[in-house]
C-alpha cells in the first residue's frame, strides 16, 4: 500500500506485519480449492482477486462448487442454485434437502476416535468428547426430546453457558428438524424473556448456575421467573454445573433425558429438511424494540461456515479451534461450525481474565490450539497489561488468531506480532449476527497489514456506499452487500410477510443489504471498519440494544426519560454513558445512581452498568419521537452539535447543544 493510502486512513496504518511464504500458499485450503476448480470444473483463476470476482458475479455457479468440494451430505436438488433476481426475493437451492447435524457429525462415521470437543472452565469441570462419543450423546438427547414430543419445527431454547451440553442439545435439536435458540445464563430475566417468549419454546434447557470471575451464581430464581413467562412448555431440562443442586419443580435431569432405553444407534436419526428450513433463531441487539428473532437455514449455514472456516481461516481437519464466546453471541454458533470442518473445538466456560488476564493464552498452550478467536478488546487489554504470552507460554501449535466484535486498532496488531508470535496469521474479522459469519476478514494468501482487514470474503459482494448510494473507495461509507448470500436470514420469527425483515435491511437501498457498519475500502480491496453506524451497545463483545437498557432505567419511578451511549471504537472499550431526566419532583443522587447500576447488572448483565450517569435537562429526539443516540455519540467524540444531526429533523433543535460539555469525558462516577 502506498503512502497516500496510509494518509487517507490516518497515521500508522498499513505496515506489513506478516506475509505468507511459498509453503503457506501451497498448503492453504483456498489454494487447494482453486486447484480443484481447475481440475474438476475447468475454472482457472490468476489469484484470489479473480476468484472473488467470479464468486460475486456468478454466485449461482460458485456455491454449488462449495457443496461439491466439501462433499456436503444431502441432495442439492435439480438446480439452479439461485432463483430470483432482486434481494430479498431470492431462493437458494430450491428442491435441495440436507441436515446440519448430519454434516456436523459426519466425522463420527469416518474417524470416530478423533476428538470433537475439549471443554474447560474456571472450575474443575474439564474433559473431552470424541466424534463417536458426541454422536452417541446427541442420539440419546435427540431420543429424549422426541419422547417429550419435540418434532420438526418445534423450538428448543437453552439457557446454558459454553459447555458440551449446549453443543449436544443444538445437534440433537437440529437432527429432529426442530429449531434451536440459546441465551447466556448471565443475561437478566427480562433479556431472556424478551427473546424466548417470541418463539414459544416447547422445551427449555436450563442450568442450576454458572461460575464467572471466581464466583458462583445461582440461576434458580431467574430461571423460575423465565419459566413463568414462557407459555406452552412441554418440559424443562436441568443441567447441573455447580454440583448436586436440587431439581427445579417439574424439571428433568439432563442425565435422565432419553435414558429409558438405548436405541443401539451410533448416531441420531436425521430428519432431512429443505435448504431454507430454520436451523436456529439468534437475536439482534434490540436497538429499536424487542430483539429481532433472526432465523438462519440449515443449508446456508452449512455452506457458509464450511467456506469461512476452511478457506479464510485455513482450518484443516484435526486442527484445534476455539473462539472465546458465550451462547448468547453468534460466535458460539460459528464455533459450533468447526464440527462441519472436522476440527476439534474448545469450549471455555468462564472469564477471560480469571485468575489472570492471560487465561486464554494459557488455554491455547494447554490444549495446543491451532486457531484462537477472541474479541478485539481482549487483545488490547492484554497489550495494556503488558503481557508477553509468546515468551512465557508454549504457543508452538498456534497458526492463527481471530479478532472480532469491534475493530482492532493498529497497536493491537503490533502487540500480537511483537509479544505473541511473529509467524501467526492475525485475522481481523467483521460480519454479524444477521448473517452469522464474517464478510470481510483474513486470507492466508494475503499479507497482514497494521490496522487493516485483508479484504472481502468469497461470495461477499461488500461495498462502501456514500450518502447518495454510490460505491466509494478511499472514504468511509455504509457497508452494504449488493449480492445475496445463502446465510442471510430465511426470515424473522413471526414475520410471515417479511415486513420486519425488509425494513431491517432493505429500506435504505432497495435490493441492497444495508449492514449497519462504517467501512472504508482501499484501492486494492483491503478495508477498515470504523464501528457501528447504529446505536448498538457493545460491551466486552456482548452486543445489546438500547431499548432493553431503557426498559430497565425507565422502570424507575424517579426517571422521566433517558439516553445511553457507548463511546467505544477501534477495538477499545469506551465509556458507557447514561443521561437521565429525572421525573418531576425527583433528583439524581448517589443512591439513585447505585440502584440504577444494580438493576442493570441484575437484569441485563454486569457489563452494562454505566461508567457515568449524568442528569440532563432533556433528551434529544427526532420529530417522530426517536431518541438520538448516534448524534450524541458523535458529539462525545468531538463533533459539533450542529454537524451531528440536522436541526430541522429535531423536535427541539437546541436539545443537542447541552451534550457538548461532555466531550472528552467527565470523571467516571464511582
């Protein structure tokens, strides 16, 4: 990259930190894929750029090659692979049938002794499962769910941490053609209810509690509250993680599920379903209302995760792969996708900072991890803590590091190559819950450059749009997708006409997917993400919308109105700032601040307790009454109030001016 491109982004971007050698290029799975395309399809490409161009101009030809190259189990149908012309009115692989769980467990039939799962935690709960053992356990749980009346299309919801039981239950649910959904047990009851009540699960899988940061937390009361709010449950299954806890009233123990009699099968019976049959429901952050229940299909996830994990992260069968995540983040679903690629996945249940900030590096050394995925703030926290894991631990097995959740700053890139490993492929990824994958990210054929994402992923037609809806290079624009991808949602739950779905992604640019990020492309296709273009709160990799936050804060009688802003950007945790307008006759004092923080910790998560709480005279709103979080965030970063939003669009044109006094930050309230 030339100096002018460096200058366009700001000082310090662009230095080459890693380049693939000839052996890396030769052995890369994406190289092998191109060799296969030449031999089997007579398709020859000069390099990655040519391959990418073909993948986005001919997606209906590209995706069948992914199916065939990875030998996906199922019937691809009579073709064509893509029907329809304008998003979202397209259909992938009409007439195809397959099952996600069959493909995730295929290694059980060819190499049952290969390790499928390694699990570790803050407590003494550690171990592993082979693919054969995983298939057997999945068969037992699937049989148990079937005995409870679960069948195709029913929902199974889980309130579990990142433990083997969650993966087993996902696979068992999918094998039946039922629909999976999960939340992390550190969510508050309101957050869980807002999600699960929308889909009315037939079975709820819960735990007695969880351990985090050296403490144990019972979930008995919270689970009871959730159960009261969920209609139509046929059964509740309890997983004990803290010891021999008593079963909740009416609950069945996990170990007793399907224990009435073994079937003698080594694997479940798999229900073959259409390509777009819902596999799971994941949830948006809920910025403008209840979290959107996003459905992804069996086929789209199988193809996309095989492509992303194998070709972009360069994972090979037998590699050891992990991503630090909870079950409430789509990266957990992505981590489960490692089973599709025949790798060993490592599940870690606990805090990344307990007993020390190097816990995940210790995990990588202990389990000989090939690819370690984390949130970008973890890498910057390790940097600030002065860690030197490369000299203190054996990371010889580590070939790749993934970073996502927020942009990784240039200094974070430096730290990885100076203090972790010089010959590692650092892959800064960006994608989202909506498509359950990355759309710009790493590439084993391309260099790693300071502060920069290598480029677009295969079949991801990503562009930066200016305010006129035109693709731009060398300036920040809205991240959009101009061509469909099979892992785009098959719809939202309880949105039969697709109205909410269209409004969420296609209102700004008809026929074009608006993703909600700011992005800048360089002339060579590399890019930089500049954070969300919406008001999502992203704390420690846990995304949550402001509407959930407001339901808690404005539940206080002393609060008349409120607005919350997360100032984090470029891989660094920022301030979480709450502005409140007290109700008439009330004042914001230390006691009220403490009670607000306590309620947010309990009902949402400890990560969402504000760093600062300030009393303001009014909350800026649009003419239609929407709160203006994004303009206030811009002001906190230094934008003049008059430039942060069009005054003509405000109910009170002067309302934003007050917030200029908070530019640069006040001292955090204690």
